[in-house]
C-alpha cells in the first residue's frame, strides 16, 4: 500500500488548537497559530488500520517533525512501539527530518500523532507541534484464504456439450484479483479483476463468470474447479464433477423393413 490517499483515518480531538489534513499523498498534523495555549492531552492523529485478518509488516515513512515547549510529535503502533519521536535525542529544538524502514511490525495500527504533553502548550510561538509525512509505504501481510463457492451456470446441469459457463462468488478481506477455471487440475481460463493497487483494500469481492469450450475435452466425467486469488496471492476454490458428451451417435449401418404383424391392413 503506497501513499496516504484515503488509506488513513483522521481524528482531531481539539480542532480549535490543532489542524489535521492530507494533500495526497502527504499527511499533516500540526498546532494552529493564535494568541492562546493548548491544554494537556489535546491531540490530533492519523491512523492506518490493517484490514481485518491482516497485520502490518514493514513500513517506510519519511517527512519532518517538530516537538517543542510541551508539544510532542510521534509515530507509533497500537502496541506502544515508538517508531520515531520529537523531542528526543535525535530531534533538536529545530525539529528534524526523518526517513526509515521498520522491521516487520506484526501490528494492526500505525498512528501519526501530535499531542500537548504539558499543562499548557503555546500556540503563539509558531510551529511547535508538527508532523508532516510525505513518503508512505505500508506492507500488509495476509494469510486468509478466500471463501469461494460455485453459484450456478449450465456446466453444472446434466450432460453438456459445446461452450458452457459457471458462476462463482468469492469473498476475501483484501479482495480478489484473479478468477480461474480448471478442468482436472489444468487451468482453462482465467480473468483478472479491476484492482486499485495502493489502496488499503485494493480489490473487490463478489461474483464472477467463467466459460469453457468442452469440445477440447474428452467425453465423460471431469472435475470442474474454480479458484479465486486474493490480493496477497492466497488461493481458495471449489470443485464439482461435470459430464461432457460432444460425440454424436454413429450413423445406422443398415435399414431393415419388417412386415406388419398386427393384422391390420
């Protein structure tokens, strides 16, 4: 997942004292200017929530931060792991630039926060609490297999010939990027779905239809399978036995005419 466009959730608990906004792909939190001070614990923050059933792997972030006169700028996870802080030994009163790639976090949230940690924090001394994140990459790890079921299609009914179809429904927490049709374990058709790579949940779930030219297969029973591949390359599927017959009956070898034995003339 790249960028901050629509992937992070803003929260401003003190809109009179802090501003929070994004300009795609940057995410900004800062104190506002004015002839007043901000009270303890006033804060605003951006949060990235990993999709349900996933965790955050590595993250790469860069930008600038300032924390002075009681203001605190911080990047951390919901488990309390601090990824960067200002003020700190590496962040002077002039603030600092930051750029890092984390180790795998195995967390479900990343937070970009500015907060007042003093009894009062000034708003009339310029930019004292500030976090401006310009480069954002979050890698989401997912091991959940899509739930897939055949829902219909003429391939599933009786003996079939010619070209037929099957429909399926696939549900996944990060969406489906590809649908496949297999016969006896061999892929016969696959279709990509439209995905928005870089989004928190890049692909959609739902129904799809696939087709099969049965004339390329031998007559008799076969195993028809469908598969859905999610955005993280996990594969789920469903299968049924289908019956194929594309061979017409043989022409008769001869014609035999028998006399009418009914007695009717």
